[in-house]
C-alpha cells in the first residue's frame, strides 16, 4: 500500500481514544434562525427516504456511479445545513443525514480500494454524528474504520477502533449492538485472538435473537445470513475451516437475492477454506471461485472482492500448472483490467 495512505490510516487508528471522547461529549444546541430557507420535519423525512434508497442501491454492487449520486445528495444536505434555518430537532436530523451519507460514501470508496478517500469521508461522518448527538452512527462509522484497518493489515488498530465503537454505544438497539460485536469479532480474528473473537460472535448472535426494537434504518442489512457470513470470515482467519464452511454455506442459503456482491465474496472465501485445509480440495475451490468471477463480471464493481480472489490465487500458487488454475488467473486478470473509477 502507498506509504502516504498507510500513515494517514495509521493516524486515524492511533487517535481512537479521541474518537471515544468524541462519542461521549455533549453536543451544542443546533437551532439556526434567520431569513434563510426554513427546513421542516417533512423535508428531513424526504431526505431519510432518499438515503434509504441509496443504501439499498449499494446492495446490488455499488460502484462509481452510485458514489457520484451519494456525493451529490450529500452536497444538498450540507447546503441545507449551512443556508437553512431550523429548530434543534431538525438540525440534529440534518447532521445525522450528512453523517450517514458520508459513512456510505466512505464505504463505496473503501470497496473500490481507495483507502485515503474512504477515511476522509469517515472522519467527516464522525464529526457530523457527534454534532447530531448520534452515538449509533458514530459507533457504526468507527466499526467501518476498524474494517478498513483489518483489510490493510493493521490488526491492533482494528481491535482498538472496534472496541472503542462498542464502548461508545449505549446499546439502545440489539441490531446495532450485533453489528458492532461482529466488527469486533473480525478485528480479534485478524489479530489472532481466538477467545475474544468467539465471545464477540456469540454476543452478536445473542443480540440478533433479542426481541425486535426500534433500530436505525441504516442497520437494516444485518440479518442472520449476513451475520453467518461475517462469522465465517472470522473462523477462516482463525484457521477453523470446518466452522467457516458451516457459516458461509448458511450465509449463502439465507442470502438476499439482490446481494450479489456479498454472494461473490462468500463464494470466494468459501473456496479459500478448501484450498487452505490440510488436504486441499481444488475442484471444490475452483468451482466456487468460478461462481464468484461470474457474479463480478456481471456489472458488480468491487475491488475488495477481487482482492480476495487475488489472495485465493496466491494460495493456489503450488498448483499453477493445472489448466483450471491458470484459467481462473486469466479471469481475475480480466476483472482487474477494468477497475472501478470511483471519484
């Protein structure tokens, strides 16, 4: 990774204690008066609906076009914050809107492999969430930053960010608590902390089994299928390939038909379990990897998924003489030749 990006991300991770204070400090009164345009509750309701639509468009595969849409909508919300007049309730909702759009923009940039840009969006999301007094959103954003640290091989920072998020959230929604527990589980797995990882996975499923209560709309994506997918990733990192396979297969059975990008990721990681086991099953691995490639070649943009395919190919290096392995390498190269151009 580019040294400048590494240092930028490292700086954010090392400032996690500051993020913890950010989550805990009180926020100021947000009423804004004047002769400017009046922003009322109905306007913010419409903004919430637009945000929900953008989030669900991402389920199919994201990409640069969606990021452009998110950024355009974010500019509109920021304009309302800076030029409108509103009461305290509306002001807080406006800042939450801006924070969630920044969080989503960061996710899209991260999925395209643009780590420095993703981090800038996420830091903006943290500031907006803090201003709004939205601890759930701030904690969720720290969870995404933990995911980034994990992916760029900063396991200690990933744990710090994930646990900071859990400590900073008051636990009003079991689904949000489950999301944060799974982020922590992934960080602990990457750090090789088996006991803490298993405990966090158990916590996540326990929260999902809790009675349904009000939850932020942005948390809709976490369902049992997605939770099994994340648990599978954790067990793969821990080297428990049998447990990882059970979770990945359950995730694929429960998967939303529209979640094609996640399906590609799960097929790739499931394939990896067959390559890394003591007696590799190359036929199973290559068949699963082929399914992932097929999805990614069909209008799904995710450099992150291609990165996991690259990892799989590295695991397959001892078997490079097999025609099927060379064919997979050619397919992945074709995917890599048309990267996302997220701006």
